[in-house]
């Protein structure tokens, strides 16, 4: 292992791989370290919905414009990454139908329906679109632009593209500390020390230990998500169905994902019967044909939760060459491109939208009005 890099990115999930890609495009010398294999933890459990609209529950924050920019980036990335890596990210159009079963649900969709990119579909319109839907559905917010990708392939595609452009990847290289020495940083790994001019912490919920090591007082808490993968023989669904933070996502690999539970403060990576029961019930409520689906497997991952549900993206409050990109909660896949671009811009001292810098800074809590 070479011992000195311009940037060491800790974490080889989709966030770390996207950061490496954007830096590599700028010819920056990068090493990515992961304690296991690339994309094998939380990234591998994600459904891959690019839900810029569907995951945004208020209109006032910086989250929506940031998420929307990130979502739009995928449109070009899918070809750009394929050309460099030969890996197809599984970009699938169709969009999301956010379903309403009650007047209360309709009311909760109002904030979305003010957007020109979201359309209300009544009962008969929606049934023409998805004939298999439950007869209890009253209508839906149709979000055409909330397309989906296959997360493991997307992560692999970012990693292979970065590698093609010169980034080095070191798997099974657990990082247990970062120390400052002569103006640079020494990243201490199970395989020895590596020196870096800049360090990026992008290990999702597992950044918690490094936060402590770096004197960052903010917490990252796990919100476990369990999902069921099912086969389907003929297309029973062309759009993603979404209700109450649960969803059924059709993928272009002959599988559907039924997800996901929200189990707070659970560090285990096991799937519970309670979780499976909950998901089956939710799936049947949206799509009665779901009970006939054949199970292909289960997925589980730990979403990195933050105090306000938004990620930490920015410089360490006291160490400007230590960057944080963690806490993407339900939206790691969606936010990966813009997070990669933003961290790259911080490192290269380029201009970044001040609303984004403020909204995602690590120490924002102390500047927030209560
Ligand atoms: N992005 C959906 C989820 O975290 O379940």
C-alpha cells in the first residue's frame, strides 16, 4: 500500500465512492478505505429510489433543491459511468405513486402537489395506470421524476469509474483513528498508517466512532431498514408504490423490493419476523396480488440518522482539511452525486451554494433557532 495520498476517503459505500469519482475526475490522487468490501453494508440494503420529491416532507428547507440537483445528475451519470466502468446502474423510469387511502393522506400530499413536477391522479386515472392497485386507494401524487437505480451496481459503477481514473481502493482496511502530524493527517488502519493531506469521513452510521475521535459531538443513530426481495414473472407493477414511508419498487432485473421497516437504535443486521410481517401487510394493503409473490431474499441495513434527518456534509469545525459526509439517513443513493460534487468542491476550494453549506454543516445545531 502506498503510504501518502492527497485525499483519503474512509468508507467505500455509495457516498465514499461518489466522492472518489468526482475527485478522480479532477485528477486528485485518492485512496478509499473500507473495513469490509465496497458497497456491502448500508448501500447494499437500499431500494434505490431517487425520491427527491417523495422523501421531502417540507418545502422550506435546502433539502429539496439539493436532492433535486443530485437526482438530475443521475440522468447523465448513467451513461458517463457506463462508458468508464462497463457497469449499468439499472436506471429505471416509471416514477413514484404516493398513494392516498384517506382524506388525511390527501391532505398530507398537499405540500407535494404545489410542485409543477407532481400531478394528482384520481381513482380512475390511477387504476388505468396500475390495474392491480387496491380498491381502497382514493388517488395518488404521481412523481414521474422520482426514478430508481440499483444501488449495488451504482456503487460499483462509481468505484470502477474512479479506479479507471486512478483512485486506489483498499478493502478490509479498518480505520481506528486519525491523528494530525506535521500539518497532515495520519490515518491509522489495521494494515498500517497512511498519510493524507485531506481526510473524508464517509462511513455512514459507523462514522460515530470517528466523530468521537475527531471531537465532533453530534450523534449518528442507526435506523434499521429491513426489506423483502421478491420475484415476479409478469409485470404486475410499472411504477413504485409508496405509502407511509413503505414502498414496492419494481426493478429492471425481474425483482421487486418491498421495504422498509424503521427500527430505531438497533445495531443488529438481522431480519425479524415482526419486520417481515409488517412488510407483507403493507404490501398487501397497496397491491393485493403481493401475497402470491415468491420470496427471493431479504435485505437489512442501518440508515445513519441525524438529529434533523439531514446529512452532515462539510468541513470539520476546527480542522478544515477533515471533511465529513455522513448521516444521509433514508437518502444515501439519492444524495450521493451532489454529496460527491460538494466534497470535491470543498477540497478544491471551489464555490459552493451558501444555503447548502449552512444547511448541512456539522455544527449547524448551535446556529439553529429554537
Ligand atoms: N430511501 C428509503 C428508505 O430508506 O427506506
